[in-house]
C-alpha cells in the first residue's frame, strides 16, 4: 500500500500567473502541512507555466510539479484528469486541495472516482484531527443554514475549497523550494469535448470578487435605476463595486455577474453594505465572510440585522443619499 504523505495543491493559472484561489489554497495547505510536519506540494499544468512555479514557492510550496504540454493550453477535463490521476498515483499525497471553481468542480469528482476515494466540495474550513491525523472538512449544508464536518478514512483525502474562505500567506520571493518538471504522456484521443467559443465576462470598474467594499442592493430597491445612481454613487465614493441579491438579477435590474449568494458570487470584502436585502441564508452564504457587514433596511425585524455589525433602520431612499453626502463631506477634509 502506498505511503501517503504531503499536501498537494492543484493550482490554476492564467497567462503564467497563479489565480488568487491558488494562493489561498497554498495558504491553507501551508498550515495543514506544518501541522502534519510534511511537505506542501503544488501541481501546475498548462502549455507553459512561466513564472508560476516560483510564485507558488513564494506563497508557501516546498515542491512544485510542472507539467507542460501543448494539449493543456485550455482546460479540458479529459486531458487534465490524466495529469491529475497520474501525478496523484506517482506521488501519493495524503491530502489534495482544489478550488471550488469551474475547473475544481469538474476535476475533483473525476479524480476522486478514479482514485476510489471520497470528496468534500465547497469546504470553508479545514483542520487536522490530532489523534487520527485525518482532515476535518467543514462545509455549509442545507442552503447555508448549517455546517457539517466530514472526514474521509480512505486516502488521499480530496476537498475543494470555496474562494475567499482561506487566506494566502504573505508572498516571500526569497523562500526556497524545488521545481520538478514532470513528463506525463497525454492521450489526446480521449478528448470527448470541443471548446466552441469563449465569452469573456464584461466587467466595468472593479471586479466584485476583488472589491474591498461592496454596496449591494436587494429586491427592496424596487427598480434598475437606483443601482446605477444611488448605490453606484456610494460605491464610487468608497472605491467599491455594486452587487445585488438574486431577485434584482432575476428581474434583469443588474447583470447576472453581480449576484451574490449560494447560486452567485462568493465575496469577502472588508465592508459589505446590504441595502434593502432581507438576509436570507442563501444570500448570506455568499457574503458572510465579509469583515464588516452593514445593513440598511426599513424593517427592524429583518434577519440581516442579526448578521450585521452595524445597522440603520430606515428607507434606503433617505438613508443612502444622507450617508453618501456625509462621506463626501468627511473625505473632502
Ligand atoms: C436554491 C436557492 C438558491 C438561492 N440562491 C440565492 C443567491 O445566491 N443569492 C440570493 O440573494 N438569493 C438566493 N436565493 C433567494 C433567497 O432565498 C431570497 O429569496 C433572496 O435572497 C431575497 O432577496 P432580497 O433580500 O433582495 O429580497 P426580499 O427577501 O424580498 O427582501 C427585501 C428587503 O428589502 C427591504 N426593503 C423594502 N423596501 C425598502 C426600502 N425602501 N428601504 C430599505 N429597505 C427596504 C424589506 O424590508 C426586505 O427586508 C436562493 C433561493 C433558493 C431556493
């Protein structure tokens, strides 16, 4: 039987640069590896990995396996699974971490099936159980109303992790690590899908996931206009972005890409201002990682006030312009 050792992060990169989810996985992997007193490993597969292996080391990896092949230029489940399976069988990691991204969601279940092991998706917390050394895998269940902790007794233990649930360690370009170019034969005849078209998400201004401040509006906003005027003005003054709960996106008041929640974006800004949002669990599942939550709602009994650090009870039509004007005044000083 294989001797399972190490924590393997399956990295994602674009144009030779690590995605932020990969630095977050490395941050989480680093603390798990420290606890186990084992290595933090990272796998990077692409047509060219460029400077990404050095970046992975700077973010905590001890060893980086690079797999470069022209067939890995675009993500294709049928080629990437060959790489993931072969590498996992060759190096026998104890734990495999992937992002809860479109790639991770596709690749992780295939890998778990091929390795005859289990998988927990969308984890928000991970720790090592001291006695068994097993990975405790915490994930939201029942639409975010509860959390469940899983453990898998079969190796390797595979999880996908929600974006922004973990923090990267500080980048240290002087960190030393090993880069291991790895040749894996890829059978391109196994590819059963074809990429027909790629459509880039249209984003004007700051991307929601990267914004330090999000001003989010709900159904109580009532129409599309206030998102472009009242909410946008407040967001601009705070150098933030405008988000929404699901109903405004469903009604077409805002672009779908701005919808926060269980079925939308997961965000964790410094400040999240929820305006005319009731605070349903499916919405909170997307913003509960925010450092400070501020609620503005006309209903003092709204659930959002149970979650918020600061709250204003009142009609947003009056509260938001007053807040914007006060901020303008303070920031002008
Ligand atoms: C499977 C599933 C997945 C879902 N996924 C998501 C998701 O990803 N994201 C999401 O957001 N929802 C999601 N939902 C929907 C979710 O359950 C709620 O219905 C939704 O979040 C409610 O949005 P809301 O708070 O904007 O609207 P409402 O619940 O209708 O609340 C509107 C609020 O606005 C306040 N208000 C009204 N007028 C004013 C005013 N003038 N000034 C101030 N306050 C005012 C009201 O007091 C109320 O609290 C999902 C539901 C299901 C079943």
